[in-house]
């Protein structure tokens, strides 16, 4: 049984990761300051009084002292709405949080995995995005706190590996969706589903022809665990996501169909620095981790719609 720290464990992906690690008979320490994570996401583990689950309320921008074998660093606001409302806190959690968790990993001789992001690539000029592409990022725009925060986090991870022999793993997470998403987090899948369930206008930016590739959260957490378990010489960065690409307009129409909604689609001005195309090249993940997509977009959306129906009591 491993003792595993999940920083940001009350967040959307973090809570699913905690569950999967517990199901695999690990001891899990959830570290969260609840700035964007939610107690409701980890309530099942707290209610069951699972002896293998421990919650520590803590801000990763401050030093962390505890014993552990592995560290998953997911402690950073991840939705554009959240990080643009709190840009200073976001870049601090990305850099200082990674710094403090790296120091913790050295004290424990523990492996540490950074959940980086596809935002590393900015508004990419190559398609699909490969890990050897350096990106096209605005360093001073409204999204920069997250984009550049994660880029600096990756730099820190590899510098700690080269200088101090830290046991690092870096993955770049592409758009992920599923149960436990916050109703108000502003991500496109949750926005569209809630608008459709309430028969409100679905808000699409520009003409809706920008593309994304959506990965169901169960596939994503499986990829994170496979990366942590990979050989020590597999450091990353490695893309994790679903290579199935679709336009935002196609996504909106599919959600309207799956919810049997009366919603109409309306078009708004495109936000600054919003990427035009986003699709992961997952060859490295396939070859090195045996990563695969098991849940297609329609099945994943159905599960997510059911979750929001219960959340909204519809």
C-alpha cells in the first residue's frame, strides 16, 4: 500500500483521482485549500470514514510537511473563469505550489507528477500539438497567469530533476470533462449542459468553428496513474487527452440533442487569446504508457448530463 498525496484533491479531476487511488487500495492524503475545490467532491470518502483517506486543508503556496511515497500536483485553478478572476493567486499556486511540493518530494524521496496543461501550447501554429512544440503564448494577456504559470512549473520540475535528481513526471492535460465539474466553473462542456438542461440560450463564441478534443475524466485519471507507474526514465512531458476533434458548434448541437433541449444557439464575441484549434498528438502516451480512450464523447456526455441533472434536481 502506497501513501499518496493528491494536491488539489477536492477539485474536479483530483477527486476522481482520489477515488481511483482508494479503489486500488492506497492510502490517500487529499490536500486542498478549497479556493476552487469543493468539499462535495470528496464527501463520499469523508462520510464513509475511510481509514485510508485523510483530508488536510492547506494552501500549497506555503511549505508542506508530511510523509508520502508519491505526489500528484493538481493544485491550481484550471478553468478560464476561475483563473482570470484570481490571476495572482493562480500564478502563485502554479509556481510556489510546485516549488513546495518538489521540496516535499526530495524530503521523502517520493515521485512527483505535475498536471500541466495543453495551454502550454497557447494558440498553436502546428496541428495536432506534439510535445516537442514550444507553443505560441501571449505572456502578458488575461490567460497568461495560467499559461505561463504552468510553463514555469514545467521548467522548475526539470531543473529540480537535473540539479537535485528529483523523481519527476510531467503530463499535459487536454480538455477534460465529467461528473464533479463545478456548475459555475465556466468550462464549455458544463456551460453548454447547464444551459441546455435549463432551456436557456447556448452561448457560442465567434462562429463556433474553433475546435477542441474532449477527454472523459475516467480515461484521464487512468492516464495519470499510468504515468506515475511508468519507468523512472519516462519523465515527460506527455500529452494526455482524446484526439477526437470537433468544433464547438458541433458540441453544442450534440448536447442539445442528448438533452432534448429547446435551447437556441447564440453567438458572442471571441475572448482574447482563445485558441482556434486544440488537439493532442498522443503517440507518446500510447507508446510509453499504453494510454487509450475507452469512453467516447457521446457516452461521456450522457454520464455528465446525468450528473448535472441530479445536481440541478431536474
